[in-house]
C-alpha cells in the first residue's frame, strides 16, 4: 500500500472509502452513476471495486459480464454466504468490442474490478435472516482487506432490506452515501425515506463498538437535468426542489441525454461509450470536484 494517499484510509483503517449509491427508487440512475464514476476514476489512475449487489445484474453487464460470461463464476452471493473471498469473486472490468466470449471480444479497463451479481441475489435478505452471522459478511471483507483500492463503489437494489443494512452499518462519516436520483419530483420525495433509513441504522448501532454505524447522507447526484434542448417543466421543478432541500450536498448536475440508455444495449459504461455526451462530461466534473484528478503515470 506504499504511496497510497492516506485520505483513502480514514482513521487509519485498512479498507477503502465506501461509496453507497442507495435509494429506494427503481430506475433512479444508481447504476449509471456507479459505473460512470468508477470508470472515470479508474481511467484517471485510481484503483477501485464495484460491488454489484442487485439481482438485476446491471452493473455486472455494463462492466463486461452478462449471464453467459458468469456461468460457473462466483458472485456477490458467495460473499454473503462466506463461500468465497473478495479476490476470488472480483473480475477485471471490461467492455465489449466484438462478438463472442473470448478475451479478444473485450477491452479491459485498468484499475477497476467488479464483483458480479446473480439473479439469486434476490434472496440475499432472506439468506441473512436465516443466519444472523451473515450480517457480518461485509465487515469480514473489510477486516480481511489488504489491497490498495481507493473506493468500494456499492450498487444496491431499490430497497432497504437486511443486505443494504449489512453494508450501511459499516459506514463512517468519511464514507459517502450518494443517492443518485433523476430530476423528477417523485425521486426527490423519496430522499426523505433514505434519511429515515440512515437514522434507523445509526440508532441501532449507536452503542456498538465493533461497527462504525454512521452512514451519513453527504452527497447527492441529480441526473437528467434540463439542457438547452431538454426543457421538461417537471425536471426544472425537481431541480428547484432538490436545491431547496438538499442544496448543501448536491454535486454538480448530470445533464439529460437520451443516448444514456445505450449503455445497456452496448454493454459499455457511458464515459467509454459516449465520452463527449453531456452526462459523461458532467460525471468527469463530479469526480474532479471530489478530488479524483488525473494521477501522474
Ligand atoms: N443523464 C441521463 N439522462 C437520461 N437518462 C439517463 C441518464 N442517466 C441514466 N439514464 C437512464 O435512466 C435509466 C435508469 O438508469 P439506471 O439503470 O442507472 O438506474 P438504477 O437506479 O440503477 O435502476 P434499477 O433500480 O433498475 O437498478 C436507464 O435507462 C439509463 O440509461
Ligand atoms: Mg441499478
């Protein structure tokens, strides 16, 4: 871990920053934000891991692994059951540049690994309920960690169950809770539920010494914001509401782009697929704002 800036190991701990892109809101742009921010950091020289914890496997797909590619591979569910280590599960992130599944059908993204998900992750909450020891799956990974990653990017399903709880309780104030929401009044309204959920996690862990238990809503991404050509009144209204309620934690806006949908068709992260699109420009601005400037080679 020589040369790794200490800001990536707050309070001298041995594990990376934890960034949880979480909100109980389907299709709110969590996965687009997770994959874009992690890829931009990786291309600028920062090592990190994306944990795909959603049974829809979206970030696995965008980072190069569909169901066929994952046949026989370990997944995030193995981490929850404790049947594999992080290094056994994490795969090099890549994106499709050709047909088939040989290595030459993909370009590899340096500095980035993905913990792939599986459809069976839909049962993660139940698996934890069946055996309370499994609540510690993420704590075990952190305590055993010895690498030099800067950030663990956590992509969650759109619900607050036992699995998200097992991650959120391991977060400290230095870590980020970053809801990524669309500029839509409905999405803005759902942030209050996240605030209540975080409060519940903090309350439950207040007197525990073995877990940090301090997930803190300290950043927010607003996506699909109006542009010169995209002038939805609802999007403008949502941006005003977000500014009024959460102005102090709002990151630079991620503007609307109809092309953003292509990332799933093309199995490729947005900053690679459409590097000059408005959202890619804006995600780069966000990462610069967060201090992830280009590292000297
Ligand atoms: N800046 C943007 N402008 C317009 N559309 C966008 C933008 N960013 C993402 N989208 C689109 O919004 C949709 C939902 O995005 P995404 O899959 O990232 O959300 P999610 O919160 O991860 O969803 P889920 O709850 O299903 O996991 C996708 O079709 C995506 O392409
Ligand atoms: Mg998603």
